[in-house]
C-alpha cells in the first residue's frame, strides 16, 4: 500500500532535478531507491565508502 509523505518544496524541486539528470522515472522511484540504499547500509553496518574501500575502488 502506498503512503504519502510531506517534504519541503525545496527538497521536492531538488529531487525533480535528480530525477531528470539520473533518469529515474519519478520522484517516488528516486526516494524508494534512496531508502533501500540507506536501509541496506544500515543493515550491513557499514557505509558506502567502507564498501568501496573493501572492493578496492578507493583507498
């Protein structure tokens, strides 16, 4: 079931810019992706930077 959330007009405009630049189909898709990514990082106990370091992409 879909839920509604409230965000500021400024945040929504920023999200729309990201949608256009990154090719998301909607602001909703972008937000779902961001929540999923943050949840995965939280669940795994590490940050994106730590993950990239572990893979050897950054030092």
